[in-house]
C-alpha cells in the first residue's frame, strides 16, 4: 500500500495516468475512526491488489491535496477511475460494507 511520502508532486497526473482505479484514504493520525478503518483498508489492498491501487493520504502532511478535493471530514474514501472521482464515502465502515460500496465501480 502506498503512503503519502511516495506520492508524486502532481497527484492529478498520477490519477490520470494510472492504469487501475485508485482508492484514496484521506486520514489523520489523531483520528480514532481512521485508526479503526486502517486494518480494513490494508485488507482491501490485499484482496483487491489486482483490481485497485490503494493510497493513504495523511491530511496533516498533504493538506493541499485534501483541500483540493474538499475533504472536511475524515476518514474519507474516494475512488478515482481515469482521473475522475467515481465514488466517495465518509466515516469508518466494515470490510463487507466497503466492498459492497465500491465493488460495483471496479
């Protein structure tokens, strides 16, 4: 799973050039629901490794990206395909819920 320190300087370029859909987890270290979601995101990255790339963006370290995408509540998950946002969800959820929410878009 990619972390924020590995993000290119142009996040939009990554979104547009990446061959697989990208699921972005906007989170922060101080956020209890984000910590609850972390093992679920890790499991998604393993289960769907052939279908989606998972990237975690710490909003405290990359606040310009969070601001650009209107992140006002965390955790926020956004699925991008071909550079475009196709699905967004707010808050922690179970593995089953997350799969049910996003699988249709992959």
